[in-house]
C-alpha cells in the first residue's frame, strides 16, 4: 500500500533536511580545510567535529525517512 499524503510529506521533509545537512557539512569541511591551510588548526578541528555531528544526524534522518517508507513511522492526525 502506498503512503498517505501526510506521510509522503513527512518522508520528503526528512530527506530534504538530510540533504541540507549533507551540503552544509560539505561547505563547513571546505572552510575547515582553508582554516587549516592558514594555520588555524584549532578552529579547523572544531569545524570538523561539527561536520561529523552533521553526518550522524543526516544518517538518522535518512533512517527515519526509510522507516516512514516502510510504514514503521506514521504521521498521526493532530
């Protein structure tokens, strides 16, 4: 059986949030590389820690999106 419209929207929103985190992490990684190149190692390491946390959250959102697709997570009526 297909997903209801609210569940389709939930899945789409989760996937979109994961994609935004992914590209934000890529951008932060590029900044971290530049900071490292100019000798700001402490700041670069802090940004790398942030990008790692973005990756973890992105993975969780993607997993939630898959659970919505499988019907394990359902958007309830309010």
